[in-house]
C-alpha cells in the first residue's frame, strides 16, 4: 500500500494564529485525499475530500474558511487551520484514496491551541 | 444517517486468549464493512473487509463475517499475541462507487499482556 506521511506530528500554537499541516503521499499518486478529525475516545470524523487541482468538498458543518485545504499536486495536500482557537485542538488525520474503497492513512497530527 | 457502534475499550487480554470486538451498524443501503487497525505511533491500516452479506473477511488470523440480519461485523481472533495490541476501528462505506467516505466507530483499544 501507499506510504503517507504527515508533518508536523504535533504542534502547539497560540490562539489566533494559523497552522498548516502537510500530508504527503510518498510512493503513490494521490488524486483524492481525505482529511479527518478525531477527538479523544471518539471516532474519526470526515472533514473534507480533496481532489488534486480542484476545490475540496467539505462535509456538512465544517467551515471551509476555517479549514483551508489545498491539493495542488499528486503528492501533497495541506490543511490550514486559520485563526485557531482552543476548540480546534484535536488530532487531524489525512488519508489517500488508493482504489475502490481503499484508503491509506497518515499517522496523524496532534494540534493543541493555547 | 449511517452509523457504526463498537464496544468500548480498553480490552485487556492475556497472550493466546480469544478476542472478540463487537461492531454493529446502521445504514440505508448495502454498505461495505471494514476493520482498520492502528498500531502505536502509526496510521490506520486496513485489516480486512467484506462487501456483501455473508462474506467473511480475514487477515493475520483475524476474521469478521458480514451479518446483514443482525447488522453486525464482529472481529475475532482465536489466539492473540502481544503484537496485536492496538486500536481497532470498525467502519462502513455505503457508496461503493466513490473513493470511500468511511463512517468509523469510536475505536476499541486492545491490550495484550504476556
């Protein structure tokens, strides 16, 4: 399967700042990527689907101006949390669509907003 | 809407014990069902899947059978090892013609002691 990395693995920032999280597909052309958010002891919640070269499709209730997704190449998608606040603290996970109903997941990025 | 419910953890077992993790789902259509595993510090990996009723998915000694009549997809392993310690996620996809949009359960942590 594909190898997916995320950077950084964890980040602490002050309230009001923006944070960018990178998701890289190291050995697979990622036409479609997904971004998830996971709260402690809760399931992964899909935030958005991004397709290379086009705008992301956001799930209901996810603020697209808050969570900016850029998927400009077949190996990189970025999630920017703009004007982060403590309630944005969470574990963010990306995945790469690898085929019919197959996804390859990154290790996740833990964000803590103070 | 679609949902997945799995038993809460942590589940603590001794090596060579029998493992069962219950998973039930609700879906409007005929979903595909998955078990993903997340080892410490790593991304989620597909463990096994089943795409239609009565299918049995199996991998690494784990098995799960798609039971439409009970809307269940319980994960079982006859003899666990310490290396099976991980978090296990049950998931469904009700759109097999798309690239995923997985609906996850909350995850069940399994701890296997020597």
